[in-house]
């Protein structure tokens, strides 16, 4: 199964790469970031000091040190501001950028936490939804398997995630191209269990086209975000 939601401490995941939500300076000051630094040992902090500061959704890569993984992919998630500051677009970029970077590193397995769901205040149900859609879109582009784990440490959030809808939603992307298939459970695609054999060349063209669409959408979201940040703020009189 390429995607699994697990009730686990991400620092215990035996995968090729884990994703660590941090701040721009890799401070390791709280939440998952603190737990990752404590489990990895002092070598992680030493390497982080050599990296340039991160902007939201950017990825910094370090070794895993004492963690049971090869790489730690650090990213800065968005602070929740009520949904009016392109937070969901930035959060989606965190997941997609980490997945593409993991693939570049040759990682065959990667584990995510719920990015921005702690001190940054992003509602957990929204993080689950954004993560599901981003992972679905990424997996639909891959010719080879990559195992993706979403680590949900909070028990209540884990109960919500285990309704089965997210996993069916994501795994359906491995057998049906985006935009096809039945729509159930609030629009989550479900696999039928029987699929026609497709022409490999056509499948490759579909994936190439979809990858371009995903990347173009991300570029548009980043452009809109920058324009909003540069637009002068009008104070109420």
C-alpha cells in the first residue's frame, strides 16, 4: 500500500526520510522540531547551522544521525491566520516540495507529521485534507512505488483519519488517473477492483501532462502569495 496513516511517533519511523516542520532557522525549539532534534542528537543541530535560512514551503536536507532514517527534510509550514493568507496553498507546497525532494534523493519511503498543526495553529482536519490531496497528486505522477506515511500522534485526530476515506482516496490514484472514477464519501475516489489495461505510452503522457498541471498550479499559488505579500496594507479608518 503506497499510503498509510499511522498512530506513531515520527522519530521512531524506519523510513528513508522524515519531514520535520521547523522555523526559518532550524531552531528545534518545540513540538515535532524539538522531538526530532532530541532524537537525532547534537550532530543534527551542527549541520542545520550550516544551512541557509528557509522561507515557507522550502526544503532543507540533513542527515538522520541517530534517527532510524537516512535523511531529514526540514520545511517551514504556514502559520494559521484564519484561512485568508494562502495558508492552504503554502501547506500543500510543503508536502509536494518534500515529496519531490525525497524522490530526487532516491528515497523509497517518507514519513510526514501534520505540518503546522501544533503551535502554528492550523486546524488538524484541514491539514489532513490538504496532505491527502497533495500526496494523492504526487503518487499519481510516479511510475515506481514510494511508500508515504502520515504520522498522526494526536489520538483524536488519528480516530478521524482512520475512517478509511483518506487512504481509499489516495490509493485510488494508483489505479485511476485524476478526474476519473466514482465519487463517494464527499468526493473521495474509490477503486472498483477491476481496471482495463492501458497503453503504457498513453499512461506516460497522462502523467507528464498532470505533473505539468500540478507544478503550474503550485507556481500560480506562489505568485499570488508573493503579490499579496507585496500589496500595501490599507488600514481601517
